[in-house]
């Protein structure tokens, strides 16, 4: 019987990587403890370290997020206005 592929949450991955970075246990010991392959821990650790600078880049992302939200609100406003106009025109034609 084929084993179902497991999916791990981001919080679980972070927990394992932080334990690996503490170096209190070897990668092999952590793998046995969490029932995952040692290569998986190494891969997660590399990904974590490669993207560590993103943790401090929140300020720039917040500005972009705010601009995107404002644009989205404006688009929803335009869609609502167009819907009202379309409904009004339909009533006039009938």
C-alpha cells in the first residue's frame, strides 16, 4: 500500500529549524524525534537561512500592502458604481 504524502505546517517547520539551529541535538536525532528524514531538516534549514532577511523587511511590505488594499477598495467602488448604472439603464430600457 502506498503511503500518503505528509504536509507540514509552517509552524512545525519553524520549530524544527530553530531546534536544528540551537545545535543541542544532531540533525539525525531531530529527524528521529520528529519522524522526518534528515535531508528534509537540512532543506528547511537552508530555506530558512536564505529567506531570513525577509523577517526584517516588514516595513516595505506593509507600505505595498496598504497601497494594494487602497487600489482594491477603489476598484470595488468602481464596480459598485458600474453595477448601479447598469441596473438603472436596464430599467430605463424596459
